């Protein structure tokens, strides 16, 4: 532990990953403050967010080091351990360190530093479910709590895509869309759809799931608000409505959304051409990378975020794809190229088995390949074409943004060209 860095953080005050608490202990060694319930809420809130550091023995408002009486420091640590075990469900594992920090006069005082990891689980503390936002904890409303359960490991127990959709009936499924999932000799229609998690049994009634609504209805957004893509092409480099040259709200079943969004990019992409000995096209973006990026955005987005749509923005120098929801489960920006952890396992599985792709440019046999090389393909093919590596950014836990940079046309290098496309 770097004590100098810790002191600097304390001087700057609390933030989203730092909490300071004064500790009061009676002569008999009983902890009088903070209250055990309040401490449990703060610890769980950190674990339910990005993790962080909690320092016991520092006043939060003045940032003064008040310390913990040395004879009672072991008792305080045992008290904290009991809180993590008894007042937080499931129990929270934290690491503790005893260190000495100087006060304003230079006198040193013992404090306890708690390192709280970003948990694999969603933790309930004494007063409910909390998550740290900024420098304070916030109670999680039901919709945010449902999303958090999905993002963490417990989502495997209550996956959103397998939940029933209120108001949607089996009769609302489109017969032609259903046909791709049905195989002769594998049982009746409803039995096959149950096995694929497109239907579920609720009190003896066959009801469509979220996955069923997304794949088997002509207008999923009728039941799942904003289950669509908004696509906008700009002439310039900024999101300026005055510079829009094309815009479309792309709806329909997910496979159509993927293809329509891909064709939108193709239609609005500038393609330079050189004609010294025959025409050679120089597209702005690698087709296989764009297709893979759109498939990933549709297949892995968080459909429980009903107020957000997948967004695709084209600019003169880049393509941005914004997908609602943070990275699924324990995936990180660093591990994306090495691991494949689908948020929506049903969608990913069905995309990889029932949606063949016949365009040889895309390098796919099916809409989604199950080898887990999608992100690697996006990065490699885009960088090879433009010379710039695409960038993934996670915006809090609400959105994942992919930026693919456009290739520089040959005319900027002094070569004679022709040009097709809008822009």
C-alpha cells in the first residue's frame, strides 16, 4: 500500500471509490460509531458498484485523522468482519490493513483501511440494496436492481431474455419467423420453442419470452420499448442535426435489424477508387468488422434498459456504435479480446445455429460465430484498413461505445481517385 497516495486521496476527500468514517470506541472496547447497519450499507454499496476503499479512523467532513485507540484496534476489526458476515447477504469478503497516518500536528494514529472489491454478486445490507454513486450510496430502485442482478453472476439464475413479456401471446408470433426454428421429428411446435427458450410455461400457459419477442415478432418494440436501432449519418465530424444526411429508426426482428443497420453503413460509406490499371475500391470500413460490431451490439445489449436504444452514428472520420448496458458478468475492457461472455446466452446460441449468412465478404457461416473471436476480428480488420485501432469505452455501467476509425482515402495521399457513396 502506498501511504503517500492514500494520504493524498484523503486530502482530496471522498469520491466514488473512497469513503471516510470516524470511529468512536467506549472504554470497554464497544464501537459506538459508526452504526453497524450504516457501515454495512456503505460496504455493500461499494461492492455493488466498482469497489473501493473505506478508511476507519478519518473524519469525512474535515478529513482529519482521528484514529482508533490502539488497544481496541483488533476488536474494531473483528466487529467489521462480523458485519461483513452477518449483516450483508451474501457475505462480503474485504481485506483489512492496519496502518498509521499523521494528523495535522504530525502525530500518528492507527487506522483501518478496508479494500472492497467489485463483487461477483449483488449484496443486500441491513437497510436494503444500495449502490455507490459519486461520493454517496443510493438505494437501488427495482428496475436498476434487476439490471444489476443481470450484470452480475446471479443473472444466470434470472436471465432477462428468458422472462415472460407482459401482454405478448403465442398468437402474436409470426409464422414465417417461427419456421426457421422448427425441425421435423423433434416434437410439436410449442415443445421445440420451449427447448429454445422462446416460450416458457407460466401456470400451465405457454407465454413468449423476451428472446421470443425479439426474434419471432415483426415489431418487438411494441412490447419491449426501444428494442431497435437508431442510425444517423453526418456529413461532418460532430453530432450536428444540421449536418445529417441520412437517418433511420431500424426495427423488426433482430436479424433484420442487423442486416438493415449493415446496409445503412454501406449506403452512407464513402468508397474511394483508383483506376490506374483497373478499378480498385478503398472503403472507409472493413465490411466484416462493421457486420461483427453490429451483431455484437444487438446480441449483447441489455434489453432490460427499456429507455435506451442501440445507436449507430456515422461521421466523416469514424463510426460509433453505442450499445445499452455495461460489459456482462465479469468481463472487462482488457479481457474482451480473450474471452467470450455473452450477456444474452439464448440470443447468442440461436444466432449461431439458425441464422445462416451467405455473403462471402463477412467470413461468417451464421449470424454469430461461436468461436468467440468477434472482438479480435473487429480490432484486427479495422486497424489493418485504417491504421488505427478501434476503441471500446464503457460509460459507467449503462453503455458500451465502440469507435471504428475511417480509412484515409487515397486522394489525401496524392493519388487520383473516383468516389462513390454519399458523404
